[in-house]
C-alpha cells in the first residue's frame, strides 16, 4: 500500500483540496482508536464536502486499488467507532452536514451523512414541526445516516430507523451513482414517500454492507402525539421477568403500545447510566459482588403515544392492569415534558455508562475512544418469548461474571414478535489484561448464543467473522454482487463481508 498511497494522496489532494486530506499521525491514531482492541489502522483521512467529491475520491481509490472505509460521524462506540475492518483510508463524511429538504406536511427530512441527531432534533424544534425524529440511546452527535447504515434503533415508533427511509443516494465503488426506490426518476412525485418504487429495489444492498457509500437519503419522521405518557415499573420478583416479557408481547402485538415502545433493563444496566462503579462498597475490587449487587430488580419502561388525554389515560390503565401482577413501584412520567427522549430529544444519559469503571468519573466532553473507556456492545435477535429470553440471560450472566464484568443487559421489544437483547461489556482499557478478558468474554458469549441459534443482528469489529456458514447459496449470490459492483474490493473490505478470504 505504501507506494501507491503517496500517489493517491496527491491525487486526492488535487481533487478534494489540500486541507481535506489528512495524514497527521495524531489524527490517524485518533481515528484508529475504538473502545476495545482492534487490528486495522487508518492510513489517511479524506474529508469530502460534496457528493461529487465522494465520487471523485472513490474513482481515485479504484485507480490505485486502495481500500476506503466510509463513516458519517464515526461514533459507532462499542461496535468499532471509526476504525476500519482492514487497513484503509477513512472516508470521513462529517463535512457533508446539510439538511437538504424538509416537508412539514408529509413529515420527512432529506439529509446528508454528516447530519447529527442533535442537529436534526434542533432543526425540527426551530421549525416548530409537528413531527419528531426518534433518537437512539447512543450519542447525540451520532449521524442519522451512519446509524441507518448500521440498521440502528431508536426509542418509540419508527425506531427501527432503516425501515423508515426512502430514496437512498448511493455511490458505488466505481464512482457511479444510484438511487433506491423511485429516486432514479428525477421527476417522480413519490420518490421521498414510496420506499420500494417500481421494480427491484436496491435498498437492502446498502445497509450493513460494503457495496456503496450513502451520500443522501430521506428519513420519515414520527407524527408527534397529542399526549405522551412515559412509564417505568419494577419487575416484582426474578421469576416474574418471564411473565413481564410475555405480557409485553401481547401489548405490542395488539398495538396497545407502539413498536419499540417497551424496554427492560437489569439493575446493572440501570446503575451504569446513573453513576460510577461502587468502588468504596466493593473495596476497590471488580466485578461487583453479585449477592450484594444482584441483576434484579429488572425494570420495565416505555411510553404510550396517544391522540387524546382520554385515550392516553385508558391505555395507561390497561398497560398497568396487564402488568400489575408482576410489577411494583409504577411511575408515570410528566406528559408535558417536551424534553423526553421518547419525543426525539437526544441525550448523553446512556453514553455515561461507558465511564462506569473509570475512576476519574465523567469528563465535560464525553469521548469514550479518547478516554480509553472499555466497551463492547453485543446485540442479538431473539424471539419475544419470556422463557426463551430468560434462558439466554441465565446462560450469559455467569460467563460475564467469570470474566470479571457485570452482566449489563437490556431488552428492546422491537415489535410483538422479536426482541433485541443487549450485553454491554464495560471496563477500563487502562488496566492491564482487561482488554484481553473483555475480548475473551465477547468470544465466549458469541459462541454460546450462536450455537443456541441466537444470532447477532448487528456486528462489531470483533464479530465480523463470527456468523455461522449459511445453509444455502446466499454467500455465493452476494459474492457475485460484490464482485460485479466492486471487483477490486476497495469498499470497506471485511465489513459484513460476503467475500471470505
Ligand atoms: C452507551 C451506548 C448506547 C448506544 N445506544 C444505541 C442505540 O440505542 N441505538 C443504536 O442504534 N446505537 C446505539 N449505540 C451505538 C452507536 O453509538 C450508534 O449507533 C451511533 O449512531 C453510530 O455512530 P454514527 O452515527 O456516527 O455512525 P458511523 O460511525 O459514522 O457509522 C457506523 C458504520 O456505518 C457505516 N457507514 C457510516 N456512514 C456510511 C455511509 N454514508 N455509507 C455507507 N456506510 C456508512 C460505516 O461502515 C460505519 O462503521 C450506542 C452506543 C453506546 C456507547
């Protein structure tokens, strides 16, 4: 790579401007740092300002056969941050941060990759929009497009972000540009509104993949409810978690509560967002004594979105009544709280958990990569069946404890059928041996759940190669597509890769 990189850097500087091609050692080191150990390095950083710049950058990469790894904001904390899957040139799209269009009647935004949740949320407030953008528990400075490229999820309706988009504008490795749905017809009236358009829709090829760089897309917004009623309660006894999950399924299936409207957290997850590790009580030892700091109680929380106060009250009464037998300590949030995360107000609240084991506490500006926070995020798709989830939790907890970490677990009820189970392995990268223990823990949990048939729905840099072999011709099919679109394999090689080395 060394010989071609110098010539390529010269070509990129000419195309993008001198200052938008970064090669300083500090910048490259920063971009090559995640919240867990990684192998690959960023060898240069390109900062295109326009869609045309992206096309030019990829054509040069192709000419010199140099791998390029796109990030929108690079805040993929817990999953790999901005570190590429293999040594690569980082295509940092954060300068492309325009909100290109907003339709206040139909409720959509058209955004570039650098647009953050914070920016979009503020924009909608400034516009006094009657729609809001659901936000993830992740960083407010994360991007809509990076999050969608990962098929991330947010709180409340439309929370499965990648299901509520249209008209992706994507640049292929060759520099060619394609749009999804109706987007290829510039005059199509429904191009922002009709996801599949007519004929084969390419959209599925461009998320969790390495087939294109998304330079723009349309995001559908959620209509703001007349009344929001956030709630939280404790699961009464450990053996009632099972029933609470089954009841949540019924509430979601019957649409009493909206999709992504119920989550369950164990006490370790809750504690990690509320404050630091109990160093004093534990006499400086890790992990916590599970007898004194058990995983219970689990908490169940969510929000009701209603078209009137009467509907909100009736729904709230029904939800509480259904869950009453297995819950205690009900709290209903303030319906007038317009700052609620369930109304699309981004917050750093959950990100604080990355500092759980850091003795120095929280800095003014949170940056887990810089601060050597250890965090590995694991997320699995599991049927929304109480006993099945409880069995998985009971199998995972001892492994995490044996490796010296707290079983920090949460469940998001994605819809009435499936849950996402999250495990956060949180530690301090400054402590010798912790990185290795955390990776070993990750690997053991991954193998255990994979062998039980519970697969991750989103991968970290540590788990890109962890999927079982497919039982059909899926791999061959995707290999053909990859080779057709990116014959020199310059786009994010190794990312959700279909071409195995
Ligand atoms: C405590 C904590 C809580 C979190 N909670 C959530 C949560 O609730 N929901 C959630 O989804 N995530 C969550 N995250 C994970 C993560 O922080 C977010 O998903 C975040 O939005 C990702 O960062 P980003 O938007 O800057 O994406 P980036 O880092 O820019 O991108 C992520 C990946 O997508 C690909 N990509 C990015 N842009 C493009 C593009 N334009 N074209 C093609 N591919 C691209 C890249 O390969 C990149 O590695 C959490 C993390 C932490 C630490």
